[in-house]
C-alpha cells in the first residue's frame, strides 16, 4: 500500500484544497491521518489509486512524498503497539508514521511508514 505524506501550512482551507484536488481525479481515501506541528500540518493518506493520486497532486502543484507502507494486523489489546515498536527499534528502523486503516472485531489494521519499508515488512511478518 502507498502512503502519501503532504506538508501543509496550518491555515484554514488547506485540507479542503488537497481533498478537492483528489476528488477531481476520483480518488477515494482508504485512510487519513493529520496533525498540526507548530505552524505546519502533516497529512498522511492511503488512497485507493496511487496513480490518480500522483496525477491529482501534481496537477494542483501540491508537493508530496510517496512511501510504501508496511501493513500489520494487531489484536485490539494493551501492548500490541509496543511489540511492533520494539521490533522496529531493535532492527534499527526509524518510524515516520503509524495510523489505523481498519478495524474489524478485535483486530486493528495499522499502516507503518518507516525509513526502510522493505526491512519493516520483513521484521513485522
């Protein structure tokens, strides 16, 4: 799965600008995470169509980074994220983002974005 990260100014309308650009290209978002960091905001998203996402963002002159996300399925209980974070740390993998992309019964599907996606996938299998 592809994760797109977009740095935005922390001001009114920035999220709408991005989502409008994506909607014009028919991009459906499977998951979104956003947060403010001082005077900026960071948006992470997983789209249904990476090619259309690239086209939409480029057409709207919205800079982005695209990374492969490792997907992990966790039981919904205390300590599960600790296990994931520990495995990544022990393997020397730096975590850039982690966010929920799905919930089903007692399972949580988590996207892990790191500085080494291939290694993260191997470590988390």
